[in-house]
């Protein structure tokens, strides 16, 4: 997952920023349960597959896509703040 997220930033980061994607939409995790609560996770935190493209409302993967807006979607903390919360310590 980490490698795919870094590769996404390197390859598509500027375009995602231009299209208005936010850090939580891409990299959020639930503050207590991490990826177990995938309904509040950012697109890049749900799977380990590398992204193959970025569009205004979805991130493309080899066999699927992650969408920016899903009914009832909320995003929690970006992954880099998750570690600061001391989860699991």
C-alpha cells in the first residue's frame, strides 16, 4: 500500500492536485480502526494495487476504480496523522 501511494504521488500527484483531490480523499484512515472501516478510507488506502490513472471523480486501477464521492462518504484523518494518534500502542 505504501509503495503504491508513493508511486501515485510521483506519477499522478500534480494532476490529482489540479483536479481538486484532497489528502483525506486519497489517504484517509479511520482514527481508531484504520483500514477496517474502509467506508471512511481514502481511495489509495483501500487496496495495494498501483493506480493507472487519475480523473476528476475517480482513481483508476488495473481492474477497478476508486471514486471520490460515494453516497454518505466521509473521510477521516490522513495516514500520516494516524500514526501520531498512537493507535495500537
